[in-house]
C-alpha cells in the first residue's frame, strides 16, 4: 500500500522535561507537539512520549477541571443538537450494540455480567440486551445525571465513582467490560485500565473504541507548528493513543487481543495525520469562558426525555435477535475495510481483548 508509506507523517518538536511523568510508562521527558486551552480553565502542552507513544496533556487536567469542562461542553452540545438528532444517535447506538452482541455470539461468547464505564445514553447496552436478554447490566460514571438517566430509562444498576479509584468489591465480577469513547477522556489512563483488568473475570472480555491518537491530535499539532498558537480543546480528549503503545500496555495488564483494528478512513484520505493544510488546523483558542455555560445557560437546557418504544420503533428492530436485524445492523455498522492500529491510520481504534 503506497499510501501507508506516506501516512501517518511523524511529529517533530522539541524534547522537553515534562511537568508530570508519562502516565503509562513514567518517562520524564517528551516531544512538545501542541499547546491547548481547555476552555478558560487550563492551558497545557501536548507531550508525545518517546518511549510508549502516548501523547497527553501536560500538566494533566484535575478531576475538578474535567468535571467543570465536561458540564460546560454538555450544555453547549445540548443547546446545539436537536431532539431529533439525539434520537437518531440513540437508534445508531442501539444498532451498534446489536451488531456487537452478534459478533460476540458468533465467537461463542455468552456474557452474563456486563459493566460499561461512561455509558452515555445506555442505548448501546440496550442493543446488547436485545441479543442477550438475560444479561445483568451495571454502569459506572462520575456524572450523576448520566447515571440517573440510565437508571430511569433502562433500569440499570448504577455506580457513581471516579474511574481511577479502585473499588475492590467489583474485583472479578464481570465477564464483559465496555469502554466506548472514554479512554481518551480519563486523567490517569493506566489506573483506569488496571482497575478494569481487576474487575474482569479470567476469560472475560474487554471491549473499547477510542480515536486513533495520531489523527486526533494532528489538528492541534498543525495549529502549534504552523501558527505557533494555542488551540481550543473544548471536548476533553486528554490522551492520544499510539496503536502499538496501547496494545503493549494492555498486554502488561493481562489482556490478549481478540480483535484489534482501526476503521473509517475518510478522514485519513482528507489528510488528517499527514497533510499540512490550513483547513485541518484546530481553531485558535479564544479561551471560551466555561462559567456562563455552567451558571447561566444551564437553565436553557431542557430536561431530555425519550420514549424508548417510539425511538426504537423501526420495523427491522421488532425482532432484534433475528437474522434480519442482524444483517441491517451489520450493514450500517460493520466495517469491511480495517487496518492494523500499529499503522496509526484511520479514525477510530476498535478492540476486543480477553483477560488471561
Ligand atoms: Zn510513556
């Protein structure tokens, strides 16, 4: 593949002493490849670790800063996205859950106890439950509103906790653990993965998706190297993963791969991760104020409620465990073209790992 010899393009930058050591490998220096403003809350460098390949904010956000920025982002997004769009996303996540569950079934897995961290709307789990009706579902999140929504809408068991905190009562409790689009957000990714490894039974499965870090951080890299300016980080991606580094770290935590690939390549074709183009840069920071969102605009956010029956009323979802639903969900959410994440090409990394 000739394209793969061109992309991704390596990062250049000065090697600097970090304010905090790399959270995965403890290395004390790294390449400075960006400077980001997290709202008006914090300015951090983006440092690429030369040892394990993880790019991270340095200094990292605190839990309080993350919570405040997340709330501000949630409010900003709620005011921007319509009810109709929200409902379409719920259906998509439900279909993704169905597709994922059928993949597990094909592999001979029959999970009984699932934990999802950062469950969002909970509709991905609903899709899993449609295929495995007996499955017991627990969701964990730091945010009470999310948990209340999951309890009220789906009746899931909820745990409010910081994901970095180890909860010994959960050790070896689950045979399926899910972390979709959450690992890039956590302050201490090594601690979180360590915990998940402890919560997973031997032989159990760990499923995650997370952005390909090389592509995800590219916009900040361009703003920094082309314009020498801080870029805006409203959505708190604080970790940018290298395909090999993530794989190796999971190995040290007792996980062996079942499926590991990147998917969705439109963004790669547009140049993310390799092309120097103005339109690929992250917006120059305006240090958007978080307080007005958190204190004032929160009153404009209407309590969101969804009629689940109506949301999931499509004809092909009537029998979600059946062949027709399986095909249609696979058609929408299956990926024919995938690559080894070691290439760091593609939009998103998908993993299913088995706990040894
Ligand atoms: Zn490192």
